[in-house]
């Protein structure tokens, strides 16, 4: 136990850390050991309670589990609902707008995650993307200049997935609201490692998922919607769970008064059981504490990578940098495959490099180990 780093007490909660150098939490967070118990709880409830499990907690899980996310992202109670993934969440947001109106412009960055851009390219709004000049940063002023009185929606990643660049959500939201546009923030690469408060920022929508820093596994995405917007929002991507009285099975859709109006079909119950443990752990540690360690360790990673002669495609200034460091190495894809074979877990993204991401459970020595291993593999080739 390193008593100079109190967060290392959590390592025992994550069994895979005993078997590998695990620096891939930006892609798939390590599984808490208690998640296995949660999944067994789900199976036991299905087995013993059967259909009664719905009224004994399952039906409310999209909101009750959403509240755990809300505590992490600064959302008020019962303003977050769970879905299977961000694609569904973003599609629900898009379906709330009238894209035949004159105000039909969508502003985004060309480094936004692909799933979002795919959706915006469909027959709905007029997509305008702001280019990155260096494939690392997005010029805030150029993004703000693109937001005008024809803009309906501004969609940005809080932290860009390739470079880990943090965007200025406060400035973006302020400009959008000045011209009457709304903002959807993708928090996938920030929630759990970079502090964010959606209520204070005033963003209209926020989406994200549990796969990464939240250590919640796949199949548990989330959607936040600002409470005062609810009465005017009638998402066309909807389903029976969004009905005011779903068990009447009415043929006429009456939207629920609460956040449930942004649900659609039957929820993915086992994924929510799996996700809860990670949310609870992150909530107990506190994102501010996670961020402090992350800034220190990512600074050290950049130093080590540059000492080894590698280019870093991540902002050097800590206030502009999320939890990942992208290290550009020759034949990065092949190098990363060899790292995985040796139980050094990171990943590779074209245009970025090998992405390395320490989390609250990472040891400082693991940073030296992975950069040294990358250098060995590169030199051997």
C-alpha cells in the first residue's frame, strides 16, 4: 500500500489490476468485484420473484440508477434516465426538434465521436462542423462564430475522444443560449474523471455512457434533460415506457410529466445492475479527487513519452487535458497489439496514436512500465 496515494486502497476492488497493467479506462473501465454480486442479485430476483420484480424495483431503475449518474454530473434528482447507449440518447434529442423549420442548423466539431456525426448526417438538420487545425484542439472562437440565429442545436464533446482536449462548455452554452439554440454535451470522456456540473453550466441535454471512466460496463447509457424544457419536448423517438400511464396500453400517446417522457421501450435491466457498482465507487471517491490524481499522472505520462522520443497528441496544459494521453508511435496499431499480448492494456486510434489512461486505481510505476514497454517494442521493430 502506497500511503502517499490514498486512492490506491481501491485497487483491491478491481481484480484485473492484479493480472495486467490496465491503462485503458478511457475505453473500458476495470470491473469492480462487487459487479459480479450485482449480476447475481439480478439473476436471483428474476429466478425467485419473476414478474413481481418489475414492480419491486426493475421498472423504476432507469430513473433510480440515473440518479446515481446525476450525483456525478451535477444533475438534480430525477432528471437523468438510462438507455442502452449514446446513439439512442442522441437520437431522442434529435427527435425533439422540428427540422423543417428555418432554424435547422446543427453545429458540432469535426472531432466529435463518429456515432453522433452519423446521426446528424441523416435527413434532419443542416450540419456544420468546425475543423481542428492540429487534430488535437478545437478553436473555441471558431466554434462560437459558427453558432448563429439559424442554429437549433449545438452538439459537442466535453472531452474529445482522440486527443483528450477539454472544450469550454460554459462559453459554448452561453453563446448558444444568446441566439436561442440548445446544447447537447457528450460527457462520455469526462464523467468520472473531469468534474462537470450540468445544472450550473445550463446545458440543455447531456449524454454519456458507463463503459469508460465510470467502470459500469456496456449497455448503460444515460440522458440528462433540463427540467424546464420538459413540457415543450415531445420526442418522436419514443415508446410505451414514456407514456403517462404505460400500463393502460392506450393507442394515443400521452407523454409522462416527468423525465420518463424521454424513455422509449423496455429498459435493459441487467446492464443497470452491472453499472451501479462503478457509479457508487466513483461517487464515494469524488471526481475532484480523481481529477487531481489524473492531472498529476497524465503530466508524468507526457514527460515520459517525450523523454522516450515520442510525439504526444494531447494538450500539455492540464486545464485543457482530460484523463487520456495519446502517444504517437511508429506502427502504432501493431505496437498496441503487441502490448496487449504482453498484458499491457491500452488502445490505438487512427490520427491519435496509442491512448494511455491512468485512473484512480493506477500506480505511478505503471506509467513508467508502459512507456518503457512501448519503447522496447518500437526498438525491436
